[in-house]
């Protein structure tokens, strides 16, 4: 039976490292507070955000400074030195190299990015152009933190059905540019960060290795839990001075709702994935969760009785990189020898929408 197999992984993250101590100079927080509640000690952000944070830390009126940045840019500069498609390109290039595949050999690109370079076209199209491809289809998803899992499922079906032979699946995020790093935006700003991860899927005939099953869900009745209106037509016009002044261009999150829903949905979807494949936790060699918050991961692991040695986490060093977090962790786990040939790996993610899902694969 025809299957899709991961033949290469890659990741990219900005070089600028922001630890909790720098954030504590910008808002009312501390290293102890952030680590205790999230497990995050540092994260990567774009060079533009890093320069802004250094300036914000010294600003006597931090809210006024942040408002000026949102209104005028930093020193009047409005173009980014690093874009989300840049990170997607670097992660994808690494995945292609590790797979021994040239960009021209790709049949399709599936990308998920919460905030793209442009409102349209989306990141996948920009990435395709950076590879110099002129007809390869690019499918662009926006399932937030669950985007990579949804992308895997889409790409897997293309390969299983004989439509494509090789598909690049990417999760890329440059979220630091949309947050308010004063006390007003503290709850979200300490969590999210920038990065990208990618895998190359290739068709294989029979054998045990490959993607096994996907289990996808969404619930659009709880939009207030995690949402953003920056380009949304929930207001008219979609972008206005009033909308920006009211803070409706920045993301909103109900932290408690997200925590409760994430723990519940993780437990459910992992249970369905295991039951569908007639497996138990003991049969899985490694669980890789979306790296949102170590407390969520611990709560899920405790509820399902997953031993600590069966999870791989890097949220301490990268923070929540949304759609990029699962492929970044997958790449690092493989590089660290935590995933060996023949291992059974379960991926799971939960994000805006709400959307959540799990994928099971044999390496």
C-alpha cells in the first residue's frame, strides 16, 4: 500500500535570544513568574523585535513608547529585516538538503503560518517564489498552533491517493511583531516567539515506516478564547486608525480557557488516535506535543500516564512558536537521537479556532 514517509526535517530560528530578564525590564513580570507558569526561560525573536525590546527596556514611559512603535514603526522604519517566509525558506532548505531533494523535485508545498508576510498571497506562495518555482502548487493553511498537524494530514492524502510523490510541509511563524510588550500585552507576549520547521514527505511502497493516521478537529464556537482581527473583516473597514487605537489589531487570548480546552482536547484526540490504531501509551516510543506551555504538557502527560522519558520538549529554549513548534521539536528530537528508525511517534497540537489534532507515524 502506498504511504507517505518523512525523509528529511529542518528548522530555523532567529539568532536574537530574549530571556525572561529582558522581558522583566519591559513589563511587570519576572524570570521566576514566567518559568513557574510556562516553563519558558528564553525565546527567539526577529532582529527588529529585539532592537525594540532593548529600547523599550530603557523607555521611561513604556506604554507611550509601545504606542509610538505601533503607530510609526521603530525610528520610522516600517519594513522588516526578517520575514516569516525567510524563516520558512531556511527551515525548508535544511529539510530538502537532509532529504537529498531539490526544490524542483517537489510536487506541492503545504504551509501554515498565523501571520504571513502579506495579507495575501500567503506565506506558501512567497516561499514557492523564493525557491524559484513557477508552477508548483502552494497550499496555505491557518490553523494556528495546530497548523503543522493539519498540513501533514493534507499532504499525506495527496501522496496516498497517488496525486503527488513529494510534498514539503512547513510550519513557520514570526509572531513577535504583533505583540504589545508592556503590561497590557504581558499574558501573550511572554509566551510566543519566532521560528520555523519543515519536513519533506515522499511516497513509499508498503513497509512499516510512514505516516499512519491523522485525527483532526475544530470548534469555532469559542472564538474569544484565542483570536486576532488585524486584517479581519469583522470590522469595516478591515484596517482603520480606530481599530488600531482600540487594540483590535493585536491578538487576544483567554489564558484559562485555552489551558482547560487544550488539556481536554489533547487527552481526547490522543485517546482516539491510540484506540483507532489499537495501541496503548506503552506502545508509543515518543510523544511530541505542541510546545505551548510546559504546564499543559505536564497535565496531559499526567492524565494519560505518559512517563517523562517518553516526551520531548524544547519550550524552555524557544517558547511557543505556534505552527512551527511541532516540526522544530521533531527535528531536534531526531537530531538528538531520541527518534530511531522503527520508532512509533505521536504528534499532537492545539491552537486557535479552536483547532486540534494528532498524527501517528512510524519512523
